[in-house]
C-alpha cells in the first residue's frame, strides 16, 4: 500500500512538473517579459477560435469539474471525523444532516471564493501562507510535543533510530526545541498573512511617483 501511494505521489509530482515546465517555457518564449499569470488568456486574446486554445480551455474545464468532488470528499471526511466523530462509529450513527450540511457549506464557500476573489493567485497565496507553515513547522512540532509527553516509552525502533538513544524522546531540551519551532512557525504564519493583507489592501503601494 505504501509503495502504491508513493508511486502515485511521485507520478503526480513529475507529471505536474513536466506540464508546468512546458507551459512556462513556451509562454516565456512567446511573450518574454510581458508574460501574464494567466497564460491561456494571452493566447486567447490572439485567436479565441484556435483549435489548440479551445482544447486547452476544455482541459481546464474538465480539470475543474473533476477536481471539485475529488478534493471535496477528503475535506468533508476530515471535517466529520474532527467535529462529528460520533457519526463515524458505525453505519447506524451515520447522519445525513451532517453529511449534506457540510457538503452544502463547502460548496457554498467554494462558490463565494470563485465569485468574490478576482484572481486565483490571491487564494493560493493565502492558502500557501497558512498550509506551508502549518505542515512544515507548526503541526510536526505540535505532534512531537503531544506524542513525547509524560509517560511516553519509545519503542525499540524509535530508540534504535533516535539520536542519543531512548532518552532522546524524554529529553526536555528536545521538547523545548519543538516548542520554539512551533512558536516561530506561528509567528511566520501571522506575519506572512499580515503582509498579504497589507499588499491586497494597497497599503504598501505609493502613488506619489517616488
């Protein structure tokens, strides 16, 4: 199972890297320093009825149509397990009200984001500022602090691959480093989000011409 998941992950990453690399290469070789974020819009402005442009637009539509349910399913599943764990014990505890309510809420939020955010880059900027710090710094540190709390006894595998033997997992110094990482990660998250808001509100622009 692990090998299959790794194969899927690596295949997806390589495919995305190749596709984005090809698109960026031809876009920059076509438009040079005036290349916009939305490459497809620039090609559409030349000839909207070109078959290749129509095929590209159709592929984008198909990607969006199929990506919504694929992303919505794990999102709803995580929400149910986090906020309504009692509905996941068995088949009898399943709640259609929770299931359909979260589905409606997620789709409503998605539609509002599409309607009121003019550029998808803004959404990705905020998502990256939050998720990057959370996944790379904050959450691993918090998980480490939680898993190595009082009463934790490392397994032989943990003791074998740890630094300093089994005492490594109970060392207050190591937990202190984890706390420091979590605090700094939270600070970075707040600062990055604040700078994005500052930029989007136009407070950082200077219209005086200097």
